C-alpha cells in the first residue's frame, strides 16, 4: 500500500469536503462599547464587571449549561464560570493527544517520519477524510498529527492512540497534576486551560509544540472562537458530541490569552437518544448552531475587551 503524503490528503480533503477558509472576518459592531484610553486603579474591576455583564447577556438562561475559562497571559486577568464541571471531551482531547505524541518525538522514541500502518480497529466515522477514502492509506506520524488537528480526523486520532507509549488519561493527569481526570473521555474547562498553558509556555522547550500551534491556526473549522476574530491569531480546536459543543484555544491578541468554552444542551434537545444510544447521545435539534453562535459571541466580547481595554 502506498504512503500518501499530506499534500495529497489536503487535495482529497478539498475535493471531498469542499472546505475553504472564509476570506474575511465578519466585522464586529463596536458602537456599543466604551473604550478607556487611560487605565486607572479600578480598571480590573471595570473589566471584570463588563465581561460578566456581557456574558450574562449572551448566555441568558443557559448559565448552568456552559463552562468558561479565560485568562490573559500578560495581565493575569481572568473570567471563570463552572470551570470544574465535567463534559464529554469529544475532539478537544486531540490537542493533548498530539502533545503527548510530540513529547515522544522530542524524546527520540519515535519520529515524525515513522509510518503508521492502518488497521481496521482505527476506523471511525464523523470528522475527517480518511474514513471516507475507498482505501485508507498508511501515513506518517507527522501526517496523522496534522490531520488530527487541522481536519479533526478520527481515524488519524485512533492511529496515534494506538502507537503511543502511554495512555492519554495518564498523560493528562501528569501534565495537569490532576489525578481526578477519569478514563471515560470527560474533561473540565480548567483542565483544558492547563493543557493550553503548557502548550503556550513549553516548559520542556519542545520545539514541536510550535508546529502544533500552527496546525491549530490552520484548522478548517471557523464557526466558533474565531468566527468574529481574525483567523491568523487564533490557535484552537473544536469538539462535538451530540448534545456537547466546545472550542478552546490560544488567541494571540494585543495581550495573548487562553479561552476555553464548553457547552451542553444549548437549544432544544431530541426526545430519544440517537439510534437508541445512551443518554449522552441525545442530540440538539439544530445540530449545535445556537451553541456555535453563543461560543462565537463570548469569544468576540473577550477579544474586544482585550484589544480595547473596555
């Protein structure tokens, strides 16, 4: 079976899915915001009050259905809501998965050029192009990392899980110093914040983390955190699972910041589980559109707060 390189896979992605980036970022209406040109001793209180008010307006009655962890990495200003509440993690875990793999590359136990041979157990539908190919190719570790992040490819993700030396949960417990993380693919906003903090700070000086940050900027998904924020300053990863819709990332604004937004049941929920699945597999009737827009508007308000100090 011939190895297919990233360029070939990108062409297939564009052909099969028609995924393209928007050429422009939607303009944000700034007419309702007050810009403070001079900071004073009450600025932190003003910022906290403003963002709390704005988020209350956006989330309305859904405040118990959403978790937010925002932190400005220069000023240490933060906004936290339900940060210790657990959600089905969905594809958000592809970021720590790729960090774990890139740590092993950095340590020299594996190489980005090593080939991963496809196995039937790797098959999984949903996001990504590999599942929909007539014949799934063997790919390199580097290609699997790229596809897992840019395309959120589930087959590539499974291939990476299979070749890893340790489990993802054990890795997450180690890097977050949180032994409460379970093995059932659940996560909190605070735990994901710690993941991104490590990615941003690179405590072990792993040069491959920069590659991962760039891949997160190249994602084909632009309906949440970066919908109203310039794409080229946002490194992020989405996650979807029936009634759960998430996004989290690093925004390289005037002051860089980390933002994590996890949601559950934003909108009308189906009466029965999807295809007689579990309770978690009840789905939103709008397939997440209201959640997408809520995440996008929260992200916009925080971005404006940082850029304009309102």
